[in-house]
C-alpha cells in the first residue's frame, strides 16, 4: 500500500489520545484569547473616546484597523501554513498578536495605537484560520465535527468573560491594562505551545512520512475505531478547489454578515423603529445568552445529522427569525425572537466556521482556502457598517432586514446545491 494512504487511514480511524487532548486544549485557549480580544475592542474604543484619547472618527479607524488586520492575517496564515507548515504559522501568529498587543498598552497617541492594533490583528486573523483547521486535521474522522465545533463553544464563552473583565478592569486601571492582560496571556500561551506538534496530514502531503509516523503513533495510543466496510463514511470527499472556494466563501461571508448585522446593529435598527428598551444591558445579555447555546447545539448536531442538514435549515431559520424580529414591538417578543435568532446564528458559526469550511479543501490547499474565504468575509465586514449607516440615513431601516434575509437564503441555496456532505468522510 502507498505509505501516504496507509498513514492517512491510520490517522482517520485513531481515537482521541493525550496528544490530541493537548492539541485541543491549546487551540481552545488560543480561541478564547481571540474571542476576548474581539469583544474587548469595542470596550476599549468606548474608553479611548470617553477620555478623549481619540475622537469618534479616530475610534472608528481604530476598529477598522482591526478588521483590516484580520483580512491580511487570514491571507498570510494560509500561505505560511500551506508552504512552510502548520506549526510555523500557528506560532508566529500568536507571537505577533501577543507582542504588539502589549505594545499597544504603551501607545503615546491614537495613531500609534491604530498602527499597533493593525499589526496585532494580523496575528489574530491568522489564529482564527489556523486554529480551526488544525483541529480538523488532528481529530479522528468519526468525531471530527464534534471536536471542531466544541472549540467554537469554548471560544464563545469569551463573551461573558470579557464583559466581566472590561467592567472590572477598565474603570479601575484604564483601557491600557486590558491590552497588557491579553497580550501577556498570549505570550504565555506562545511559550506553552512551543512544542506544538506539526500536522501529520501536512507532513504526509510533503512526503515526510517518517516524521508523520512518529506523531501518528502517539495518536494511536488509545487504539482505533473499527473502519467502516459497508457504507460510504470512509470514502474521501472529492471536490474541486474552485467549487470549494465558492461554497466556503459564500457560507463564511454570509454567516459573518448576518452575525455582525443582527447582533451588533439590530438594537440600533429597532430604536429607529421606535423601540426604546433595546439599549438596556439586560436586553443584550438575554440575546447573547443564545450564543454559547447555539454553538453547543451545532457541536452536537454536525456529527449526528450531517453538516448540510444543520447549515441549510439554520440559514433558512435565520432569515425567517431576522424578518420576524424586525416586526416586533413588544418587549417579551423582542427578547424571545432575539434569543432564538442569536441561537441560530451561532449554530451556523459553530457548523461553518469551526467545522465545514476546513473540510472543503484538500490538505495541500486547506490553509490557503480557509484564509481566502475568511479574507473575503473580513473585507465585507469592514464595508457593512457603511452600508448600514447609509440605509439608516437615506432609506427605510427595514431594507437591512430584507437584505440580510436574502444573504442567508442565497447561502442556504449555495450550500444545498454545491456543497458536499462531509460528515465522517475522510479528507485528502
């Protein structure tokens, strides 16, 4: 048997082992830092505007610098990861993020902070791409979806943790202290991840079979699942790179646009329509409680009923709930529908971002494919606030809801028609 095929087959049916748990824990820790930084950005932005370190327009530039950094980080991680190795990309991005985040705490003015934020966000964007792709490559095929989506569940716990951190630390020690906390934590994790193993799938794709053999032996410590002989579960997914890029780009762009608009702009949109309660902290807390729940539901379902069986209905339900939410005027129904909406959005986040996207590409192109798809999504996220602002001032606010619903339906159709089912299927 071809040594590449033999090694891949052994890895496909291996059970979770201490080495895999180590990989999972380090990836999850990185994702918590990633989530914390994203949520802290808005808190820091409010603080630097409030204490006149920055004007409102400069604060907008600070946030935009972060999004642009995520864009370039997604592209950079894909190239480094596919050509020089997963481990190289994974370690460099964390060092970049940690070091320049700490430096941001000592920025003498807003312009220095914007530049440092941009560079740090490059590392942050790379973390998103590399983390989920690595879990995808290390996890056993039989439980790959569950493990990948579980990272999303853990990452979304960063939201409440960050809100507590911001509420306690910023008033007492200023916004600069949050940069030090997050940056130092990233540097500590960088040291811990110093011995992070290289992906055996990447080593196999480069013909480095002996190095892959050493790691795979450690992944076989707890034995293996019985290979399936009478069904299609172990047949590899075969999809062209162009088709994979189309499906991944549409799906990840749609879920990012929907998530950003519905969770960040929905309160403002409803205020424009006469609802006053939406600015309360209680309202936001009830809505965002659906985030970890949705991620958990996605983590449970993707391996049980399949990727497409989760993603397509979730996109459709997101469109329906978004339109319903726009019509609500009673507080109780705003909370109920809003909670359900956030839940469906984060079912999509867990299913697409952490699981499905990385499965659409072969090993030799996986990091670049995920990076390109993420990069397009980040650029659209940068442009979306300007579109929303234009609609709010020039057109009826309801147009935003119809636009987002249309985006969700288009994504559902693309995944249903062009997307392959990758549940428990091997990846080349």
